């Protein structure tokens, strides 16, 4: 294009990379039009950019998994507290997610290829200004949806080692249902307890305190504070996607960038003891659950290898949680502490994902394939 001074070009007519230049100009035009003329698209764009920025900051400066035990008393002391209280807690881990499929399932050789495919899908969602995401607040994949539906069937005809815990989990008079504010947990709770929720029409409590402990971007929620979970997908019935089916009073939004997971472990524990029901059914995540057992099991106790292994995708465990006032360590004042009673921990369904179980499952699958 001729410029005002002696015909000098303001913009080159033949850029060194025409295709890249065309794409950049097109993106700028689309973004400008969106910001100026599309309020809904503008809001979505700003939400996604804010989420991407938060994810980058979390991965660089986050300390969600880092905290010290110094200054906190051994949970074993809770057993001797004068004001000890007890609750039965049922942990339900979410089914397999898109993030799990990329990074945890199958040979590690294919991880880069799966990651690239996921980034392409993520880019297309961004260009469509779609609030959905593959990596952020990663949802259940097809296998995860199947695992969640199977859980409802397992509970309906349960014949395992913890019938009392299952009976309590299915009875609104004996238990309250809550979920992490990450949608894979919300999807699992909605499908895994569908029979109960359809029958009772109760609300599921959405808790920021149950948000996963990690600095990975899949642990950031796309659901704003005080909102019902977004983008639950067609795998969840419309009746359970309705905002009226969720109590969002405890959804305070995303965890703090410089926060620590311990804060949420304690906040969830305190929330359980504010409830009148004798049992709390919580849908959540592997690292949160493992962190919970590491933090609140007495020193040296490791029932069912709970300190070392994750709960399996779609797995369920149950235990008794105690709360009491104990003397602080050293010069620390008396404080509230929690204790997972070691002998109370049971595997309700699938349980902990141990090497022995994985080897047995692999051998069984191989034998079945050979027999076929």
C-alpha cells in the first residue's frame, strides 16, 4: 500500500509468510468484531482468556501441593479429645476424564500425539467462543461416563463388603451429597447417584473445598462462583443439568493461585461436621483423597495403602472421620484436628488402584481375549 511519504509501503503487499499473515489478520478482525459487536461472545472470550492466564500462573507460581506438617498435632490425639465428634464419609472418585485419557491411559509413547490432538480441539473451541474445554476442568470421556453409570447399577444391587455404607449413601435421611466444583466430579455424582437424585429431587451441594489438589490446568473450574456446574454434556440427563438441582452456596469459585491444598482439606472436614446428617457422600478427586488420608491418618497408619495409592476411577471408599480439640505441637495453642479412624476404612467399590489390582485386571483381560 502506498504511504504518504514518497510512495513508501505502510504494509507489505507480499509478506514473507502470506498464509500466516492472513490467519493473523483474520483473527484480529474476528476478535475486534467480537469485542465491539457481540456482547455474549465478548464475555465468553474474556472468561476464556482469564482462565488461560490463571492456568499459566498456577503452573508457574502455584503451591497447591506444598505444605508442611510442622506445628500440627498428630491426628491420633483426636481419639482422646473430650469434645470428639464422628461422621461417616463416603468418597466417590470421578470416572476417567479426557485428561486421564491423554496422560494416564495407554503407552507413554502416544502422550505427545494425544496432547497435540487435545490442543487442536481446545483451539477450535476457543475459535468458536465455546465455554467448553478439553483440558481446563477436563470432563469425563466416554469410558468415564460408562463408569459413572455403572456405579448407579452397582449401588442398586450391591453385594459387596460395605452394605451399610451403600444404604446410607442411597438414603437422603441419613446422608447429604456433595461434589467438587470440577465438572467431572459433578458428572460422576449426577450419574452414579442418579436413582437417588431422581427419587428424592434433592439438591447436590457444590463445594470449592473439594477442588482437586494440583497445579495442572485440568484442576481449574470453568464454573464461576455461586453458579451451577457448566457444560456437563449430553451424557448427563437434562433434569440433573438444571441449575435448580445444585446448591451453590459453598461454591466460592476457583482455588487461590497461591493457596495450599491443606486449606481445602480442612475446609471440607469442617463443612462435614456442620451438617446434621450422620453421613457425607462426596464426589471428588484422586490427589485430594490421597492428600486427605496422608494428612488425617494417624502417623504410621496406612490402611489399604491409602497413603500411597489413588482411589480408582469410579471407585468408592468409606471411613469414619473424627473431629476434636487437641493440644498444639510445641508452643502452639490448642487447635481443631481431624482423624481418619484407620480400622474404619473400607473399599466399597473398586477401592484403591494398586499395582496388584492392575496386574490382576491385565491378566484377566488377557485370559478373556485368549478364550474368545
